[in-house]
């Protein structure tokens, strides 16, 4: 943000100087002052709009590399989650929201490495993505987890509720979770199991383009 301030200030100054030239002609001082006031108001509006802080969301992409996560019908959790994370980033059209992925490729980072990386980014929010698996193929639905002992429980809870409202799923829950990422990430954070690869309906949702786009859009809308 600091590197943009000189450019913003120059832009505002140029606009004001241009308007100052325009208002030198009127002989009526009252009209001249009125036009100058309009010019100043416009400059302030430009500065306020241009310097608006971005909301930074880190998508913690679970597993990777040799850690494949759940495996069902030769479909690996690590690949499903990376695909959905990349869709979240590509679907984002809001210039005031920045999406950062903890991994962009099939690479392995330990839980400690991922957590340290996220904390160095100092994001506004963190959503850790996973997919579930169960021996019982009838078990299905989306699970949202948060740590009720976290330093920013209120913000984490709000994020969980926003995602809950945006998810188009008949089976969704918010639960307490004692996960490493939730315990050690400093920003408001939730962990989401986006469905059970072992369940036929959830499997379709997690592996089809339409299903993955729906999930990605729901996550993106939860921070708008």
C-alpha cells in the first residue's frame, strides 16, 4: 500500500491542478470557490476509493505430494482440493479481494510449514480445504470446523456462518475441531471437509466441473 501512495497523490494533484486552471477564468469569486470545493471533494473521493484495503484470503490446500489424502476410485483428495482452490482464485473478479493458495502445484508441505507460511502472509482469513472419506458409503455432507479456543473465535465463527449460508447442500454442519492449522494459524480460520469421496452423490459433486464450480463459488461468496 505504501508504494502506491506517491502514485495516488500525484494522480490527485494532477486532477486538482487541471481543475485549478479551469477555475481561474470566472470573475465571480463565489462561483470560483464553489468549483474549487467540488474539485477538493472529488480528490478526497479518489483517494478514499483508491487506497481501500484489500481483503486477503488464504486457501490452505490440504495434502500434496506423497500425502494424497483420501483415495476413492483412483481419485486422490489432494488433486480434487487443489482443483477447487484454483477455481476459487480464477472465479474471483473482485479487485478488493486477493486469493492466495498455500500450494499451487502437487507439492508436499508439512503442517508446520504450511502454518508458518500462512502466518507470514498475515491474511485476513484462512480456509483450509479437505475432502472426507468413510467406510460407510451412506455418510455424506459438508463439515465446517473451527477452534472455539482460538484468539479470533468471533471472526472465525462469522466466517463459518457465512460459508454455511452460501453452501447449497442439504447436509452441512458446523463443528468444533482440534486441527493443527486451526490451533496455530493466527488469522480467523476454518477447516472445511467439502464432502465424502466415498459417497456417490458427494463424489459426483467433488469430481464434476459443475460441482467444483458450485463449491468454489460458495466459498468465494462467503467473504464478500
